[in-house]
């Protein structure tokens, strides 16, 4: 029943996305620069949460480093279990987020695929993605003995109230002052506009790339988006993101024009919810592909362009508070369900696949309700997969295989 | 048309052979170490008993955890779809199925044609499954076959709150040391299984009439506990354990 092809299949070769190689080069160059001693680059290093406002760091010539991106790399390299176990030996609970466990453990032994992240000069923590990051970054601030800035973004269950607005906007000013103090130089507000414009262009291009899957057959799937995502996360606000995504978008458009889909025979279109299962992306992608099921969209990768509507192009810094507070993960279950239904309609999917992620509580908490709301309002079949993004001990292959197979049998 | 279904579960392997919608025979053996051998053995033994040569079977569908290791099958179909087909065949009015097997429990909602509308499965954990009952039977030194009837003599079911097999076993051991009656402990175990599987069923809108399938359906104590909690009767066919294999054979006939 194996779906792997031994010999090079010319059709499979044709379906490969060529831009993959360039992306690997960019990410390698990024990590080489980040790992080059500060004395040589003259640049400070900030560790920042994946949903944090990175653009002011770019303005200050600080290199942003993302423990969560590294967590994904650790997961994809199947190094997660060792590092999670190491964190558990240090006394951290197994219920704690596996990104946090992997990062906390990796910092002490320079673990993971690139031998650890460069030491930070400061930590920037925005809790718009979860509450765990606050304690996690406090642990790292003590360990590295560096300043920590916490941007507290209250959850906007249904609306962005004037109290939230005032509260977060005040903190953005404090954030700028914090950077000026740590970097020892004044903030360049003109440059902020330029970086902001690049960030907006990058996000728009990312949305356009994700939207190429509106075409049937989809030229890529969410498993490809999981890979291409790294740039908009790590280098948002830089010219190279814009250049690369323009190239990627052109390739996707060319694939559409040539009728090349990621799946040779796209029969079902599905929507993925929650983080990828990094150590099993290949297995899952082949598993769904073997059933002619294309995961054409996901709530995760679209998270890095979902608050574009709140960004003010003419006053980027002024709109930073709102655009970083009103992200998908920082809204209530009703809003998440609404957004998922919008996506289901937009991408014309036949079903919804939800990864109930042991690590990511804010992402997984409302999923049973979301499942029910989607079924009530759209009658779409849903599949729940219980797993974890990095900790492979929470993945049962035969169980999940049965669920996927049965789900597809149900769609038939 | 004669067709066969082979259901390789974690504890037992089942086979069923049908001809024109009639069950010719069914067979159950222990799966043991080698799922592939178990598939061949259970199938061949049934053929022998029915005096049919392998060439007499036109279509075979394999199901269960070992479905992909049955090399002589024409197709592999999940036990969820097969249990739905089997239950619909045995009792066409069935709307929901509770299937408790060796290593997992499932709730399945089906439509009037026996097609799966939705399903839920237990998490990767043995609690509330056949294996869970085996562990408890060993801790209580009671033969598993006697479990069901013994629990019906309980006067006050004990409370087992742990959802984990290992922790539930420690709970049972502490109840034993406190002098709790065996029957009450067993009734408590059955109620904890029922609570767990019903919670799963309610998530997907379980509705009556409900049929119970899988090996654990042979345990009258679990059936009664489910009925008590659901406040409705549950249909249990004498073919409950081989229902998946029957469903597989029915699907095979349509290939």
C-alpha cells in the first residue's frame, strides 16, 4: 500500500516546485548571518515570538531570531523527542508546549539541527499567540540574563475595544523606547515607513500565493505553504521576502497556466486547521495525496497575512497595535469559526481536517465547538487528528491512518 | 457471488463469508504476533469449515488495524466503514454504532443507507477498550468471560475516575485493599467505560436506535451500563464481534 515511487517519475518531477532550492539558500544565509558573532556583523540579536511585531527590529538593524521557527526545524528533523525529554529532565512538565520545551532544552546544550540558536541580546515576547510565551521568555531572560520586553495584547473575543486600543498603543511606544535603550540609538521613524511598506507588500504577496490554490487543481498544498511560510515569519519587512515571493507567485501562476496541480488527480479539497505536525508532514502529505485529497488551504500559514485589513499603509507604526492584536489566534472561538467558514467557502473545500495539538492550547481549545459550528452551518465533514507539532510521542500512526482512511471513505 | 471479509484486530482476527446477502459462516481466532499469518489462517480455516476452495471466493475486503497486511484481499477498507455496513445489514434501522474492540473504541453515526455520517475514536490510549478490561480482569483475578454477569450482581457500583488504564488499575487495587466487593468494582469499571464512550458519541450526535459491535459487546455488563447511561435499549447481535468482517464481506460483494 506504499505510495512512494522508487524510480523518478517524470510527472512527479514536473510537479516539483522549483523555487524550493532558492528558499533553502535564503534560510541558510539568514541563519549563517544570525550565527556570525555580533562583533563581526555589528548587529544585535533579538529572539522574538512568531506573532511579535518584528518590523521595528528591522528598523534598528537587529537580527530577529525565532525560537518557534527553530522549534519547527527541530520537529521536522525529528529531534523533538530528545529535546523534550531533556526539558522534562530539567523539571518541565510534559504538558508544556513542545516548542517551549525544545527551545529551553536546546539553549542549554546548543541542540537541534543547526547546533542551537545564536545567543540573544534581548527578548521580545508578544502574547497574541498564547500565554505560554510569557513564562517561556521569562525563563530564557533569566538564563541568558538579557532584557525582556513583553507586549501584552488582550484577546479580542469579538471586538477591538477602545480600552484595548489605548492599552496596546501605549505599549508600542514603550517598545520603541526599549529598543532605543538596548540598541543605544534613536529610532528612525522614516525608515519605519519603508520597512512597513515592505512588510505589507510581503504579506500581500503571501496572501496572493496562498490564493493560487483557488484554482482547481491547486498548484500547491498547505504542506508546501508550511515550507514557504518561513520567510514571511522570519524576514517580514525585508526586500528579499518581496523578491522571493514575487518569484514564487510567478511560478505558481505559470503552473496554473500549464495546468500543473500538486496532485495529479485532485478529487477532494480540504482545509487544515492548527499547526503542522512537523515530523510527519511528508507522511501526511503522501497519505492524503494517495487518496487524491488536496489540502488547499489552512488557518495557520494564512495567519501571517490575516490582519492586513487592520494595517494602515500611511501610518504603519500607528496601526501596529491593532494589526498585531487582531490576529486569528487572539480572537474568540466564534470569530475563529467564522473565519474557517469563510475560508471553506472561499477555497471550495469538501471537508475540514483539524489537528488537535497537545502543545498549542489556544489553537486547540475551541476546536470541538468549531467542528460543530462548521457542521451546523455548512454540513461539511470534519476529521480530528490528535497529535503534537514537535513531540512525536503524541502521534499514533496506525490510529491516525485509520481516521484519515475512514474520513475519505466517508467523503466518497 | 460469494465474497469474504477479513478483519484483523489488535486482539482477534475475524473472517466472514457471505453469498447473496446471506452469511455462510464466520470465524474468530487470536491475532497473535503476526497479523499477516492471522489473516491467512482465519480465512483458510473458515474456507475449510465451509468446504469452499479459495477459487470459490470472488471478492475479498480486508479491514481492521491489520487491513494492509492482508495481501490476498482485493481492497482494504477501514473498520469504521465496515462496521457501518455490517450494522446496517444486521439491523437496518440502526442510526448509531458503539464499537469497542481490543485497542480502541468508536462511536459511528450512519445514515439510512448504512453510510458513515460521522465518527469519533478514542485518543491514543487503551482506556475504555477490550485491553483495558483484560488488565482489570487480571487485577481482580476474575475470568473475563465472567466479568459481565458478575457486574450485574453489584449493589453499589464503585467509582473509577481515572481515564488511564494504568492509573485505573491502581485505583482498582486500592479499592480491593479497602475491601470493596468485586462485583461493585467491576460494575464501576463498566460504568467508566460507558461514560467515556458516550461522551465521545455525544460529540458527534449519537442517536437511537444504537447497536453495539466489537468484541466487548459480548460483555453484558458494559451493554447494561451503556443502556443505563443512554436511557435506551441497545441492540447487540450474536454477530457483534464479527460485524466488521461481515461488513467487509458485504462491501466486497459490491466491488
